[in-house]
């Protein structure tokens, strides 16, 4: 049973471009969480999704950021018109229910140049 | 507003000795606490957790202590091993009816265990 798969591992984007980060949860997990870690900081909650539903997006910036978890396929975190301040490690976690049995992926490191 | 604080950015201990990592929180609604371990270029890995109805939870070399009145928890690792060298994050959540599984993380403490 593969763990939580995130791709790409590293992503470089120029300012103004779009970044798309993918997360495939563990088999049987229908709950997905996205966290962001800025340099020298802890992980900050962004959004919690179940299949086809956004349950809690209280940590998402109001503009340029969106997330989805379609019925088929991975969860996608999309950042439009990236700025240098978006440079961070983005971690996805999945669980079989809304409990704390999270399994984290290895993260996507986004660098905006 | 930093609701979970790890005031020591780093800690260095000798192999075989005890490592004590500390964490403070401000939100009295938090009732579930977790510790995660993170190696460079990897995601966090769950270590141990504790519910607010307990004041101690032990798992092998790892023990977490919770002092609710002081809003303080600590992770003890004994004996410490070089492979324990990593960043340790404290996390907290409130398990009320509105629980969505969201965790609030501290800034992390980098532990170095010297051989």
C-alpha cells in the first residue's frame, strides 16, 4: 500500500505563472488535508476536503488559491499568479475519516523566481 | 496569533541521555495533542499523542506529559539515539462537534543527538 503521493517534489515557477500541486491519498482514504510550511515556520492548515467537497477552507488565502478533490483522480492545490511569498513546502495528508490518523506525503517544494 | 508555541528552536543532547522537548498552548479549547517528527525533505511522521483526559502517555522510548493547568506539554525521549535527530513539531486540536481534524502546529524544535 503506497503512502500519500505528492508530485512534483520540486516546482519552480516564475512570478505570475500558475502552480498545480497534486496529491494522491492512500488507498481507502477519502479525507485530504493541505498544509503549508513557510521557511523557519511550522505547518499551517490550509484546507480540508472530502471527495467532491470542500469541508474547511479557513486557512486558504482569499485570492489566487483553490483546491479540489474530484470523484476520480488526485486532489489538486492550484495557485494562480504566483508571487515570491508563495515559495514554501506544501504538504498533503490523508486519513480514512476526520480523525487525527493523518499520513503526510513528502511535500512539494515550490520556488517562485 | 501563535496558539501553539515551541520556544526552543534547537536542542542538543548526548546519545543515551534524555531529550526533553517543550510545547505551550494558549487555547483552552484544545483537547488533543500530538507530536510529529520530520526529517529534511520528508513529510512529518506521527510519533505519539495524548488526550486531555490524561496527563501521561508512553510508547517505548517516547513519553508525552500534559499539564493542563499550565497549558504545557513535553515530549521525553529516553535514551536518545542519533537517529532521533530531526525536527519535532507539537500540534493541537479541539475535538468538539465542529471538529474537522484541523491541527495547529508549533514552529518546531530541531533535536541533535550527538554520538
